[in-house]
């Protein structure tokens, strides 16, 4: 099975995940969305990294916006 990954390296792209999207593991803001067996799982960057190796083997898609954490938002 091929994993459909969509890293958001282009920080100018409109984010698909918002502050309202919360990590299923801890409730922090989600930056990664994985689809497993048709179910959407949301993870903060920490938990996404922690579970990435196992999830990549079974996930249908992996959408990662964790690069947004490195954005310089100062004006």
C-alpha cells in the first residue's frame, strides 16, 4: 500500500488544520492528520513523531503541517 503524504513545506500555503483541531492523544493543537481505515486521526507534532513509524505502515494518508511551528510570525 502506498502512503499518500502531504508535507506542507510551502509555508505560504493555506493551512488545512486550524487551532480548533486538537491532538487525539493529549488535546494540544494538531499539526498532523493521518487517515487509518477511513478514520481521521489528529496529532500534535510530538505525538505524530512518536507514532509516525507505526502509523506509516497502516495509514492511507499523512498530512503534516508541523513546519508551521518554525514560522517566524513576528511583524
